[in-house]
């Protein structure tokens, strides 16, 4: 049960954002830009970073919804997303993605630990400065989104089918709320 009153029993961040529509709109716009805007990272790669960071932050709602969104954006490959969450160093991803996930993991833990060596490894694996920038920004933003969801006790469904539905919706429609 949320720690605050929300206008309707909507799960996750959407329910919380409905209690502050102006802030909610801006947070939705931020998520849309980070996960759907121009980037050298695909939508699936950015959703994978969001799922990975949310998993490491132990935020069940965001982990479930972004795991499903990543899987849907990556052609339904839940096994790949689960492998990344378990151990990105051995997951069947490109060296570029592996290096970016290592950076994302450090941002999630203690961002000050991201080193020149981490950036050099990512560059050597084919990541440009924009991909590195977008990785850090998605990881940092999801730390904030995760703390928002957990700090206010968002409604968190138990049924994996709910998250699959959310992920399919996000992949098809993005993050912006319907126009009023």
C-alpha cells in the first residue's frame, strides 16, 4: 500500500505520478527521452540498463516492468534479460554492452567508482562518448526512479503477467501519458 494517498489504485510509478501530475508529466518526459529519444543505444539496450539497475536496487516494480520492456524490445528474449541481471560479465551480450553494463553497475553502486579505465574499455569495445553518456544518465535516472517507487511504497503486483503486459505496453507506446 502506498505511503501517500493516490487518486486511483494504479501500480508502480504511474500511481505515484498521478498524485502530482505536473511532476509526473516531467518524469514521464524524462523517461521517454532517456529510453526512446535519439541515442546510439537501442531501445532494448537502454531498457536492459534500466532493468539491470532496478534489479540491483532491488526495486521489484521497476525490475519487473523494465525486464519485460527490455525483453519485448529485444524480440521477446527474457532469457537474455535474466542472464544480464544474474551476471552481466557472462551474459550473451556484445563486448560493448558488457562494458556499458559494468559502468551502469558502478553508477548504481557508487558512481565515483567509474574510472578512466572503465571508459577506455567501453571505447575499445565500440562505445562512443554519447553511448557512455546515455548509459550513465539512464543508470542514474533509474536510481532516482527506483527510490521514488520504493520510498513511497508504490503498489507492486506479484503476478509476472502484469509486468509482461506493462512491458509490452511501454515498448509499443513509450512513456508519455495520453494527452488530456
